C-alpha cells in the first residue's frame, strides 16, 4: 500500500527531480498545423528533456515528420527526437534519412519497427532490402553516427509477442544493439507497469524505462486503439467516462483527474521520468505537469 502523501510526492513542491518529454505527430492540414504549434508554444516553457515527432504507418508521413523536426530546430530551443521505422524504405534510404537528420542537428532518434502501410493489426512483412526489425534499425543508426536511440516497450506485451520471454528477449536485442532508453506504450494500471519493470530488471536490462502517459482526449477512440495495441481498459476507467459522451467539458476534467492520479501514484513508486502522448494538445498535459511541479520558469519565480 502507498500512503496518500509519500515522501516522494512531497518532493514535488519544488519540482523535485521530475523530467518530462512530449510526443507530437506531424499535421495533415493548415488547421492541424496551427493546433500543433499552439501546443508546442504552450509546452516548451516546461523545459522538456526532448520532444518526439511520430512517423506514420509505412513511412507515410516521412516528409511531414522531417519538416516538423526541421521547424522545431529552427524556431525553438527544444531537442527534437525524430521517429524512424523499418517500414517503407531500404537500408540505404533509411541510412540517408539518418545522415540528413544528423546534418540538421538532430541527436536523438526513436527507432521502431513500425506498422505496415495497411495500419495497426495488418500482417508485418520485413522488406527484403530493408531493416527487418527495430533491433536491426538501432544497429544501423549506430553505424551511421552516435545518436541517442530510444525504443518502444510494452508493459502488457506487444500483440505479436506470444510469451513474456519473447517480449523481454526482443527488448534485450534492441538494448544490445545500442538503445539508450525505452519508452512504454501507454497503460492505465500502474501495477502492470511495475510488474513489467520487474521483468525487465530481472533480465539484466538496465537502461531507463520511461512510462508513456496518455491523457484521454477521446475515450471512445482510446477504446478502439487500445484494443488494437493490446492496452487494457480497466473497468473503473470505463465507469469514470460513462454517460459523458455529450459532455466535453466534464470529460476533460475527468481525463485530467485520471492522468493526475496515475502520475502521482507513479511518483510514489519512485518514477521520475514521464513521456506524454499529447495528441498535439497542450491543456491536459500542461495541467498534469503542473501537478508534478513541472512549471514554466516565470511561474516558478512568481511562486517564490
């Protein structure tokens, strides 16, 4: 049992040693572009350790990802981490992308196997002239240059992992290839994350494992995506959002409360690093970071 106010949580009054990072996706339209940059403008004052930019299924957003990363480098002081997958390109093409990122000033890549062009749930088939799996991609990136390389981890197992041994073995291959950090798929049950971390450490994997946190902006969409990616939806969570389909304001308040409870409980368990899946919106992530004591420098000065 964890006490309501642990020593860990008490440290949040001054920001403690909490580190946050944010994930964005490349916009498809001018309206979405405006929304993305409004979110970036709001969140950049929180001094994240990095911000990642996703890469669509089959490499479908390659150019938009590249443009977003370039703009982050040109217009902000943020450290962008570019997502890169094995899908939709040969090894030579991927190596060229990695070299381009290096020349741009990128020093951090999130290396993923990626989903087929048909999307999540379709059968993955490695390209004959490409990197087959994430571990191969990590090794390829490392051959090109000395990047920081983050990889994915799955507290409830990847849908294609038949056993826990297969799941942990795959993560170990990525670490052995040169991965420096693992970022988890989002989850809603902190006991699941804690049990996963115990498995990881028991296997001798000692890189940071950062929990991925999803503030729920649309519960119905979250249900659909979770079914595809293997994230369980606890009954209590579904109950919290029940009956609010037409009440956007209350849904937002509930979402903030749920994610706030989750991160504070993780702090009680000793977690200090968090990666937020922002969905290109700032409000919920900003509020949750505030609860963690992560605040803009100007706000901190006023509080002092």
